[in-house]
C-alpha cells in the first residue's frame, strides 16, 4: 500500500543473497505497518517502513 523512508545503502546485483529482516510496528484490523531491512552479509543494503494489507488468499 505504501513505502516510506527508503534508504539505499549498498548496491545489489542479480545473484546476490539478501537476508530480509521485517518487524511489525503497528497492526489495525487487516492493515499493518512494518519496518524492514535487507542485509548483504553483515552490511545493510536498504531499509524502509512500509504498509501492507493482509488478506485471505482467494478461494479456488
């Protein structure tokens, strides 16, 4: 739904292995605000806060 405060700290190229760290900052009904960091080994590649709507998967 939205991304705030994105900071790119290190270039990431195809084939790089990213370790994603995500924590929930706030949850109201089905809308959550998260804080995320992407790590390349022990170095921070990017960080941001983002908002997402959590929904049930569609029924087949």
